[in-house]
């Protein structure tokens, strides 16, 4: 798999990375998540499942792995796999995030699965927790879902602390979410501490349904930031398993184009992202080895403008997209 340097960081990453949001906790909003885990949430069994997916990813050439403090035991599962396989820090790039605290208590039904708090106190606590688990494997630390409303990009104490972490050798990034992703990213691009741009990379949602951040992501890439794409499959809506009747026409179009190219629907969706010249990494959110293999089919797609035009009718407005995402149930 092709490797490239991630923006201003010194870290080499694979074009396809593995995100652990669906692997590290029993509850999530991906379509079919409960079935992926066979509705069995024993911690050790989930650790074994995660290791199996990580093994398959490693063999396929995946060298970027993405976790977060709010992904349940994701950091722990990843760290135990790295130790078990004897993978040294120089051989892999690991990113994690701070700003959300996991509160579901390993339950699939909870009033709140995670709580957002972008305060300095949470940053200081969670960087200590991430380092205690991941040690020297931690390369990239990201604000988790920075928004204009949270004020985190205008908090001098937080920005100063992140700059200090950067001076200590960590790369610093942010993830963005919601219909105002582009505005948030453009504000982040202006953030500098002691005359130096703070953020080395951005992680954003871009997929065949939600493309509104594309221009801002291209600007960030030209400015030297690495670009990581999350939710490339729209939490399962861009897979063969999504059966909402309101999505029938779009699903039929996806299946037809995928059949023309001899690839899975999810492979087609991820290939569309890899075709964007400003993308460094697209994350697979696979929770099974089988789904990872299907995602990897994206790498063999030869993209062209005719395919791109065929898929333009799938585009939703940001309001439509994020409203639909907000209605997806946990498990």
C-alpha cells in the first residue's frame, strides 16, 4: 500500500487507515454494529476481535491507526496488540483524540455514551491517560470534534498547552464535525502560537453524500496540513446493508456503478475519497475482517470523471446529511 508523509508531520501513513470507533466499545451508531459484534460484548472477546481486524489490516499494509479517549477501550486494545506483535513505534503511526469522555460504562444502552468537554483540565487529564496507555507509539493528538460553538479554538490556555505538546514532539491535529466543518477548519488554519501554525493535520467528514468541506480541505492541504477523512461510509449508509426505503434510489445507483467497476458498494465509496488529490488517509471503520477486506477493494478502483458524474445525484445538503446522521441509533 502506498505510504506518504502526513502534512507537516514527519510521520508516514498508509492511504487507508483503520479507525477504532466501532472496535473499542460495545455501542456505536454504525448500521449493523450489534450484528458485527454478534451482540456479544465480553471485554476479552472484543479484544480478540479487535486484534484479528488489526492483524488483517497490518498484513494488508495499513500503517495508520486512529483511536480516541471516548472510544471505550480502543487505545487499550490497540496498545496490547502493538505489544503482542512487537511492533515498534517507528513502524506505525498512531493518532488519538481528546475532548470527549466515555460514559456508557460498557453498556449498549446509556443516557449518554460520551460527554464533550474541551477544557484545559480535560486535555491535561486525557493526554496523561493516552500516554499511559500508548506510550511512545502516540504520534498525533487531535482535538475531538472541534466546533465553533465549543470555543476551543479561541481558548489561549488550551492552545498554549497543545503548542507545548507539539514542542515536546507530538504532532497536533483536530477533527471537525457537523454542517459548519469548513468554517471550523478555516478558523483552525489561522491559529498560531508564537508565530507558528499550531495544527499539523485535520480529520473531517467527506463522502459521496456530504461534500461541503471539500474546498476547505483542499485549502488546508495546500497550506501543508495533512488530511484524514473519517465517516467515508456515512456510518454504514454507504454500504450494501443500509435498507432505509427513503434511500432506495441512491442505493440502486451505488449498486449499479459498483457493479460496473467490479467492486463492493463500500469499496466504491472509499475509492471516491481516495480519488480526491487533497486526501492523505481515509479511515476504514470496519469491525470485522470481512468488512475490512471489502473496504480494501477501494484500492483497486480506477477512478474517472464519468464515474464521478454518475454519483453526483447522491449529494445531500449539509443540513440533510447531519440530520440523518443524528437520527442513527446507537446499536
